C-alpha cells in the first residue's frame, strides 16, 4: 500500500515539477539573451549606430518573418489578443520601451543599464503581482526587494559622484524601462496571452515604424557601417534579445507566475558584466561590483519560497 502510495505521489508530482523546471530554464535563457543584447547595444552605439538604428535591427527582421504567422492566426483580432491589448503590449515590451532603453546608454556605462533596468523590472514585477494580481509575496521576497533597492542606491551613488546630472538622467531612464517591462509581464499574465502570440504580434506591429525610418535616411546610414556590424546587430537584437528572449520570458511567466518570473531579469546584471568583460573588454568599477553583489543577494532572497 505504501509503495503504491509513493508511486501515485510521484506520478501526481511530475506534471507540477516539469512545467516549473521548464519555466526556470526559459527564464534563465531569456536573461542570457538579454545580457547579450545589452552588450551588443553598447558595442553598436560605439560603432556608430543610433538608438533608432538598433531599434530597426531589433524588430524589423523578425517582424517580416512573422507576418505570415500573424495572417494565418487571424489579423482581424490580432491572433486573438485584440488590437487594443496588442498595442499596449507593443509599447510596454516592444519598440517604445527599447528605444527609451537604448537612449539611456548614451548617458551611462553598460554596467549601469544592465543592473538598473532588470532590477527595476524585478521590483516592479513583485509590486504589480501583489497589488494587481493579488499574488502572495512572501517575507523573503519582500526582503529581497529591499536589498535590491539598496544595490540600486549604490549604483546611483556612482552616477552622482562620477558622472553627474547626465548619469542620474541615464539611471532614471533605466528605472522607467524596468517598470515598463514589469507592466508588460503583468498584463501577459492577467490577459492570459500566449508566449507565441505575444512574440509575433509585437514584432509585426513594430513594422509600422519602418516607413518613417526609410524617409529619414536610416537605411543609407546603417549600410555605411558594413555587413559585419549589421549582421551582428541583426543576430543579437533581431533574434536573441528580441523575439527569442521575449518568447522565453513569456513562457516563464505562464509556468511560474509573475512574482517568480520577475526575479529572472535580476540575473541579467551579472551575465551582462561578464559578457561585457569577455567580449568588449569593459571592466566594472568597484561601485558597480558592490551594487551588483547587493542586487544578487536580493535576487537570492527573492527566489526563496518562504
């Protein structure tokens, strides 16, 4: 009897454990792709791309590829999402949020944006999960949020002391985009939008910005930068940090809930600083490392279940 009971318990636990594991893997993979996107953004701005150029690489190529999928799923109701909801998701998790984020890197180093934006997304996700979705926020997650705020304060102190007003402006830009992305995750959960639909709809809707880009001479500007640089941005922005990361994060939200999925963006700072050091040769400052260590402690607390 006991053996049969244990077998039954193991059988009933598998359907719960497998989706959770899938959600964790997808969340961590999304974090890695976002880290690569941050590093590619910094490299692209140094190479001569403008924030708008990077925005085009982020959404145009995948948007063109996804047009047949949207037409097949139904353009009338926008793949079942609806035009109103689709536009809201495009603003919060699409080109509007990305353009604001790219602009922030004109004011502060890579280490600032890569720490502040994901951490703000984590804080915003926990807050919205509690206030809007009524998800339970444990004492450990609340403590983690407080520690993350402390880490952001350390990063902000460097801006005030070493960069000045421009640094504070850049940091506030990343706070804004972090909370925008937290809102994106919350609406995904509340509206029960599938990961597949969210990824393809946002990219296809972003094509509406393409004619304006052509008319302002953007195509000639990026062509002058060469095939290699454009191919690098197309891969990093248009595939990995764009639809791939968006899809994976949406899956993690669906499998784990907003509160748990919100902690994955906090993995991005460490991954970004590592990628920036290995690929770009940018060594983080002592204050950036102190802020990162504090944020990671907050991330660990936010991950705990009790």
